[in-house]
C-alpha cells in the first residue's frame, strides 16, 4: 500500500513538471565512506579511535602546566587526584576540535560553600599566558548556591548550564563534551568562534553555545589567534581535592 501511495505521489509531481526528470539516486551520496569505529563494550568507555588520556594508572599523557615536567598529582584507587601545590596539568599533545569524556568527583565530606566547594575546571583549550583557557566549570553544585555562570557545567563567567544535573558529593560525575575550536585568518582575525555542546550525567547542559573568547575571571572575554591547544585540568584552592578518572578524547579535525 505504501508503495502505491509513493507511486501515486510521484505521478502527481510528474504532472507538475520538473520532478519527472528526477531520480532517487540523484540525492544519494556514494562517498566518502565513514570510517568504522568500534564502540566500547561498557558505557562510557573509549571507542576504538579514542586517545586515552587517563586509564586509572598511566599519567604519561599529562605534564605540569607551569614547567612541562611531571604532573605532581597523585593516583589513588584508580583516580587522578588534584594536588594543589603542584598546580594545573595539561595534555602533552594539542588538539583542535574533539569529543571528550571525563569523569570527576568531589570528596564525600566536602566543606565550604559557593565557589569554595570542590572547585576545579576543564580548560577545553588551554591558551594564553599563565593558566588560561576556555573553562568548563567543575564545582559541587549539589544544594550549593553560587552565581549561575559559575556553577558546575557552566562555561565559566559566560553561560549557565541549561540544567543542574549534579549527583551528591562523593559520587562520580560525567561530562561528555563536543568542542569546536575557533578558527582564525592569516591576519589573526577570528573566522569562526569556539562552540561547546556538553552533557552532564547524560543531561544536555550546553547546546552548541558560542563562546565570546577564553575565560576571564575579571572583565569581558575576547579572542586572540591560536592553533591547536592542550586540554587542561585546574588545581583550585576551593573546598577539597577533586578526583578524575576515565578520560578520553576523539579528535574531530
């Protein structure tokens, strides 16, 4: 019955004119053929084309941001734990656009309030002087009030999350992120801005958000030309050491 309806509709279009010359294969693509990617056996695991940045043991993919030496953070029970005195860490290699999976946890006995409660961050592209970059905020936002563009899953100081999807302290949180790197012309002018889509514990929290530039704690963000950059994790003084596990990335360039 469906085939008869399609044939009848096509006949009517032919009576109207140009559709008579069209064929189904006119809108079919022969290539390029998408690469085969084998998904992980377990949800949240790295697919076959992922770069594993931390597997619970190996920290060789990371260096200290301040001197590019050993990171100084500790590995405890399969988790990478922030050590404040060691400062921020970043990936050895640089990335353009990518898909990122990262899991994090604030301590079960976290204290403090506002920004001083399990504070850290994922700099999706670590650029600029010092410890700068485009920051996806990490914070205990479970029954903890702060400014909305500074809570967990915000693009820090730019965009509040679309929802607060926090689990309680002591439970693992999951970020799945699609990062679209900005592009710049030969004259240094921005051609296309950076964009972020992010899920927090499976809940959409950033929907193709267009960034105004790298994060600034004070003042308005603005772009400066840059190329591929490392992914950076923040060592922050606020409210207890954050832990990380199961970190992988799929370059999309």
